[in-house]
């Protein structure tokens, strides 16, 4: 039966509202064991002139981009080796960590590290999980399987991976990667 | 400025409400770039006699347990080799997958698999991420570092890991594990 | 999906609230073709000190009795010839009309009229319909079958009837009766 | 003081909303003895994108026709012997019962039954009562006086009648009729 | 944290709503020691067809003029000796009282009284205070300093004054004036 | 018709709520020309565990004292020459100004100034006006008539006065006084 009412300054797109509907519904489901169809969400939009704090009107803000889409786009750009585009999606203090790398700070470092390891790698996705942490970052997980070619030209596929991203203000601030490449190689 | 009002049948504990406050706040933050302190959540509890659907009173349901706590308890039980307790937290259709294992269905299978790999392993946590998926499962991620002893008695530490759990109706239905053990061994 | 919220001064019994839940649900159903279970009603009770008009607290009022129950009790009293009790439920300006009587104002008139028509009559009910009119009166319909004895001692049963009552401020102000007694007699 | 708030998907006409205002007001009046002008109703319309159940948008439905108007139109069609029109307003499982008829299922049966009883009959209305029952049917009562001509060409007037209709999904499913025709004839 | 929601028939201008935002915020601040920026006001406008009392739609009314602006305009008209304009802002039962005058009812009386006292006077404002009294009148205070010329042509300035106005239905019904003119003269 | 809903953390006394009811009603009346009895105020109290900002519970604060009562008590203390009590109600940066005094900062200065002017003075009140300014101060006006004795023992009465107070956080920060004493003396 839970009913959620959200009062928010107007200006959100239908798609952005849908993300709010879903996120608020799932927020309730985290605690209340109601079937989803028993959870109602109502969004009440307010015109600027109908909202004040301290008797002063406040500016609404544009919706944050969908962090899942952002990560998906970043991973596509990396796969296509469109480093310029990928770079544009990273924050100034971006850090990444891959198996055995320790912290890396530039895409060039990453590419240098990857070179002796594989010629290229492609990702097939089993799922994305997106959530807002209690802190600043939106956290995006994606997991699935890697396929590609080893340096010797042999191909591989079906290697499990998981990536964890942190996104702040529309920029990726952190990427952590785990996968079974070493496990597979050890058993090769 | 967003204001969230939740109307819910009474009966939730203070701690359960706090989880609702946090989850609803973060649901809004996923889309609306407001600072957390600008997001207000009001919970309005209703007595059973004050709520109806179709003119018929409905029963409220007990809160779901905190899925993060559940996973933490499960991992402690496993670390302490309290298999009975760990088993009691798994659903009948529980599946787990570790690096190189393929799907395993029993804790015994897991222990047999682990035996030649390490004498024991302990986890230090860097963080837990808990979210309700659009489907039935609550998803819990935990990540951090492994320490322990190899079969030869040498100790190891600082090996990155990440676990992904799915929890449905208070039982763990799935565990997926990634870590750098093979990477570390390959470089040993 | 319709959601009805009722804000009302506290003091209503659970049973009185249930009547509000049902009546509000059905009010919506009169216009909105939603299945009943999709119509939610929330009652928000207010303490006297939390409600004002013109900055002045107002007194809540006791619930009206269930007009259907009132009529049912009246009809039982009449059937049991407990005229004192029946009389106590009538307003000072009570009027009734039975087939062929024109307006009657006292129970004695009614009994005099009935005497040559039947020795006694009992009612079996098929249903009650209760509604608040746009005017002062709550309207109660009851319909079903009459059984009893003719003046010659022969018994009858299964004669259709319908009564329409108007109730104002807990008193019956009007009763109109239709039935098939004459039809049955004509065919006897 | 009662205040009723109705949250409903947008799309209702002004006239349909007025029916909601009236029905919700009267629903409250059935229990709370407040003067009508002390009962406030607020309708809050929601755009489709602002409402969800289970995080999924739901379709609003067109308002049900005014059951009182429907019955009035049916009775006019019957009076004008426009049987085709009248028939179109009946559900497939329509049943009617008149004094002495037992259940009839077709308008032809009714006409055959009426033939030896009167040449024609017209209705003058004293009032309509419309209410949503707890079940599927909307119930409509109309009452007033019959005038017309007996088979012998003599005219009659001022004969009390009451009709009870059940309407489901915009179709009449049941009609029950009581009147004083036999009473009047018996006294003629 | 206080949140104020105002439900009001639509039709108010942005500037009129701002006055409502400020007045409602300050009403809360009179009792609750919250910093202004912690007090949120939401105005919910209703279309005429969405509001009823007793099931009957009610007419909204035009906003009252800003009583502070009204008084300011009146004082300017008086200073400019535009008596016709000033007069148009007074109610039929207007009364004023200046130091030593007792109640005056016409602007002519005032001018006659002022003549032996000063050639002209100008006001510099330190502040306006505007509030709605519990009774019909809106009360406006303005205070500041007087400058002008004595009858002998000598100029004066910096003489403290305060005016208290009552405004009802857009007309000034009362003006009370206090100042230090006599004090200054006594010390001259 | 306006309806005001106030959501506030629980803990306010009945009397403090009444001040909120009155102040919110009058805030609306400043702009909307509705008769007071058409303005409804609903206070919704929230338990601490039902309210959060940023997912964090916030502390409610005790109500501010009634500034009108505070001023009345101060004036009584002054009239009774209970300087200790009066002093305790003044803020550290208290300033007052009487006719011809310029700014005074201590009660002793005031008493020294008054000594040659009157033996004692009593106030009869015609009315108090209390309002929250847009800034920190609550403003209290009181007006009425002075009576007392001149230094020569002659008594006086009926001399108009008005006091304006500013109150911040329960302490008087400013007092400005105007009256007709000089006017009366000049005409004596």
C-alpha cells in the first residue's frame, strides 16, 4: 500500500521522471515487502513561483544524466578506442584500478598496461546495477563476459568480469575492474 | 528542495524507518542534483483502520531485514566455518560462482574447490553497496581485500575481491565472486 | 489508481471510519471505472488543537448513526408491534404512504388501515441500499418479500415489496411503501 | 470541517468532476453531521508521467456515464416505444421483474405482458436516487406517478410507481418495478 | 524544517504569491525558531472545477492590494497636496488623529489644523511594518523623520515620526500619527 | 477556501499551536480577501523518526516566547520600577529612544532622563500589534494612554503614546517611544 509523493520544482523530462518513479518505488521495496504494483508514486511538480525557502524562490536544477547510460557510453568509447570521447567523460581526479595494476590515472597508462596482455577486448553485459551512495557518488556496476584476442592472435571469450564505477556530477571519478583473465590464463 | 512524503501502515521500527529515509533521499539524489540536506523526507504512518483499498482494510507487513547486514552475517559465518548458520541464510535455489568454478550449489562443493587453493581466507571490507533491483532481488555488493594462508602455509594479504549477492525475501539466492588471487599467484 | 485522503477531526470509531472508507470508495467508483482494489482511502485524523477555521478551533461532531441499521431496527420494532420503540425513531413531521393510503402521519392510522388487509406481515430482505441525498435526507431502500396471514387466517408469502425511507438527524422523516399485495389478491 | 482530497489521473471533464465533488461530499455526509458547506473537496489531477504503480505508468480510464441519465434515457426510449434504442442500453444478461411477472428477459416479453394491461403508460418523476453499491452495480431508483390509458380507452393518472435499476459498465443489467396499478384497479 | 502547503484557487499573480510566501514564512517564524531558509512554502493552485464546498464550486477572489504600497501612495499624494487622489484612498468612515487634534474626519480639517504649525512637511522613511490584525483591518506602520518649514520660513529636519494606518478592503479607515514636533519646538 | 497545512516536528504546546493557527490564518488574509472562517489551518505533527533532511534526523526547537507577552511583562516591570527584572529581558546590545533623548543604552540613563519630566507614569493599552519582520526581529507595537504625575505633583492622564519594540531570540533589542507629552505641556 505504500504511497510516495514527491514535490519537486517543474522542469523534469518524462524519462527523468520515470527514473524517479522507479528509484522511489525500489527505495520503498528495500524495506517494505510489498509487491511492486502495490507501491504508488505521485510526482507533484511546482512552478518556481509556487515554491520558496525563507520566502525566497529557489532555482531548480537540471536532472543528472543517467549514470548507467554514462558508463555504457564510456565503455563503448573505450571499446572503439575513441580515447578523446572517453577522456571527456572522466573527472580531473579520475582513478582506475585493474587486476594487478594498482591505481592508474590516465588512459594512456591503461593502454600501455593492457598492450602485452591482449590485442583487444569486447564486453558482453549480463547486467547493470545503478545506485546512489550515501556520499556524493552514484555507483554503477556492470558485469558480464569478455571476449577478444590474446597478443598471439588466439581468441578468447566467456571470461567473467565486473566493473565498478563512481560518477559525480556527470563525470566518472573512479573505475575498479575485476575479471578472470589471470584465472583463465593459469588454466590454459 | 525536493520533499518526499511516504504514507505507510504503522508498525515500522525507528531503524527501519531510517533505512526508508536514507533510501528515499538517495532515490531522489539519483536524478535531482540537490545537496542531501535540501531533500526532506516525511513519513506519515497510518493506523490499519485509517487505510483501505476497495473499502477493505489491508494488513501491513513486517519490514525486510537489512540485506547488507544479512550478507555481512553470512560472510562472518563462512569465515568462522559455521556452515550450519551460513546454510540457514541461503534459499533452496541458491547458486554461487567463484573464479573458475562455474555454478556451484552447495557450500560443500565450495569448500572442496577451495581446499587446494588456500588454507583459509579473511576479508577486510572497503565498502558495501546495497540496492533494490527492479526485479525481486535486493543486490548487495561488498568489496575489499583478502588475507589468509596458501596451502603451503605462506600468508598473503591485500588481494582485491568483490562479491555480488542477490537476496530475496530474506534469503541469499545468488553469490558471484571475483578476485585477484590468480593474478597474484601468476606474478608470485 | 484514485487515492482519497480525508482530513477529519479525531473521534470517530473504527466502525464509523469503515463506513467512511466504503462510502468514499464507492463515491469514486460512481464515476471512475477502477476496480475497487485500485481505490485507496487514507483517513488523517486531526486533534482539535491541530485544526482551525479563522484561527479558531472548532468542535467535531459525533458520527451519524448508520441509517440502514436505524431502518432495520424500526422495521423490527414494527414487526414486533413495539409501537413505542418504533414511534421513538420517527421525527415530529413524519409522513408515510402505503399503496392506496395517501399520506398518513401516525402509526395508529397505519394500523387501522392495515387491519382489514392482513392479520400480520413479516419481511424477508433481499437488500438494503443506503445513500446520502444532495439534500438533508439520507435515503434508505429495503426490498424483499412479505409473508403473513390474510384476515381469514390463510397465509401468504413471497410477495415483493420495497420501502423507501428518508432519515434526517437520526430520525425517520418519511416512509414510502410499494408492494404486490393488490396484484396477488387480484390473481387469487 | 472535513476536507477530501482526490488524486486522480487527468482526463475527466468538468461535468464528471462535478459528479465526483458531489459524491465525495455526500459520502462524508453519510457519517459526519457537518453542514454541506463545511465539507471541502479538492481534486488533484496527475499527468500520466506523474503517476506510477510498481514504477510503471498506468492508463487512466474514461469516466463512467451518469447512471441516472442512462436510466432516464432508457425510460424515454421505452415510453417512445423506440425498442431498438432501449435494447441497445441493456446488457446481455438483462433481467426485469414487474408486478406479477416473475423474471422477464426480453423487451418483447414485457410488451406482450403489458398489452392486456394498458394501452400506454407515461411516467412523471418525483425523484431519482443514484448510488454505487459495494458490488459491481450502480443502483438507480426513480419514482413518481404513472398516467396512461387502460385497454378500454379510459385514462388513468397519479398511480405511484418506483423502479430500481442496476447498471454495470454502462449497461442496464436489472430492472425491478413496483406500482399501485393493481391497487387502483381493485378500488375502481 | 517546517513545511507550509497552501491550497488556493488559481488566479493569483506571481507578485501576490510572493507576498503569500513571505507572510506564511514569517507566520511560522513568529513561533518556530527555525532559520528562514529552513522554512519551505508550497502553493498548490486549484482550478475552479477542482474545488468545491458542499459539492458546489466557489468563486475565487482577487488579491487584496499590498497595504504597504497603498499607504506609501497615500502619503506621497498628501505630500504632493494631491488631495483628490488622497481622498480616493480613504473609506467613508475614515478617522485620523494627530498630536493634539482629537479625531479628525476630513483632509480639510487636517490642513486647517496644520496651517499654523508648518508650511509643509516631507517624510523620510526608516521602515514600514505591515501585518494583518485578527480583526478586519490590515495594519501598516511607517516611521522615519520629518523635514519641512515652520510658518516663519525656517526649515527643520530630523524630527522623528510614526504613523499607524488601518486598511480594510483596500481603503484606509484610520490614521494615527505621533511625532516629536512639540518636543523639538519646546527645546528650540 | 484557502487551506494551509503546516508540517512541523512535534513538541509544541496547545497555546503555541494556537499562535501558529492565528498567524498562518492572518498571513493568508493579508493577500486573499476570504472571510476568516473560510480559512482552514491543519497542523501535522511529525515524530523525530518520521522526519529527515539528507536522510538525517533533525532536532526540533522550542517555541519562541510570545513577543507580545514579553513586552507586556517588560512594561509592567518598568512601571513597578523592578529594574532587575526589566534588565533581564534586554539583550546586550539593547538601544532605546524616547522623544528628545537620542539613543540610550541603559535603564539608568532612561531614569535620569525621566526624572525632571514626571514623577511616575502608568500606561493604559489600546492595543498590541505583533508581527515577524522579514529580518531577525519580531516587532511589537503597543499604544494607548499615559497617566501619572508631573514633577510638581499635578496629575495627568489621557496622553497618547506608542512604543515600538524589536525582539530577537526572546530578548528585547530595541525600543522606540513616541508620545504627546511635549504637545500637552505646550498647551498647558
